[in-house]
C-alpha cells in the first residue's frame, strides 16, 4: 500500500493505519474501556479473570502494532538523522511500555493496580505517533535533541579544558596541595589567617585563595 511522500528526503512514509498502533483516539478509548472492564472482573470466580493476557502475549495484535510503530518510527528518524532515534523520548517510552507489559503478562494479578499507568503509556504512544508522523513536529523534535546534544558536548569540552588547566603542572590543584603541605609543616604558625599571608606570597596566590585551601585542614602540632 502506498504512503505519504516526504519531499525533503525522497522516501515514502507508511500509511497512517500501517504506522500508528492506534488509528485514532476513539480506537484507543475503546481499548481502554475494555481493559477497565477486565480489571474490574479480576478476582471473580470466572474463566474471564485472566482474559487480559490476550492483549499482552508477545504475538498479540496490540504488541505487534506497538512494535510496528516502534520500528517504523526508528526508520523515519534515522533516515533524517542517523543515530538519533534512541535518544528520543518516544523510543524510551515505547521500550518502557513493552517492558511494563511483560511485567503484567508475567503476573496478571497486578493488572488492576497497574492499569492507570498502562493507560497513560498507551495514550503517550498515540501522541508519539503524531509527533513522528507530522513533519513539523518531527523536525522540531529532531532540532531540540540536536541542540541539547551540542550543549552537552560543549559543556563536556569546557569542563575538560578547565580540568586540564587545573591539573597542569603549576596549576591550581598543585598549588593547593603545596599550600596545605606548607601549612601542615608548622613552619608558618598555627593561625591560618596569618600563615595564609606568607604562603600566598610564596606561591603567588591571593590571601583569600589560600584561606579557602586551608579551610578544613587541621591545625598543625608544633612542639
């Protein structure tokens, strides 16, 4: 079946009904209603108690459709920006949902108490489908992640440069160590403020900097 042509990237998006786990909000709400009914029946002495498992079996229609949306979403994002999909909130939410469903499948008794969380996940899946399928929303999401990635990389580079200067021979870390050693030797007296003046002059540091270095250092024992 044909899909929607993305003019910027020259590839065909799958048709909406072949992409989204839910065709529309009405279908999602119908499923939610059925789940709420099943949750209310848990504990009754009927064969329908664990009928909810039909939704969560690994080859169930629900799991297949969520998985298809996951795969197709990755194809769409990776086509535009390789390596980015796994960093989107969408990939993380779908992965979390599938793990959450596994937990319920393994222990159906928890279904009623976990239902509200499950329904929230399912609504997020439909929102995610629209975010991926709408070209403007998709572009905005990609740009936001790119900017965030650049900001993190810039901060990491800045931190690395600062640490390099701090750790360099004659840098702040070395001078701090030397100032502490000088004070602890006892040669400059017990009073930190007075000792700091002498040490600062020798190490070419400000008096306030040396005082901070010595803030938590024990007073030396002078015989």
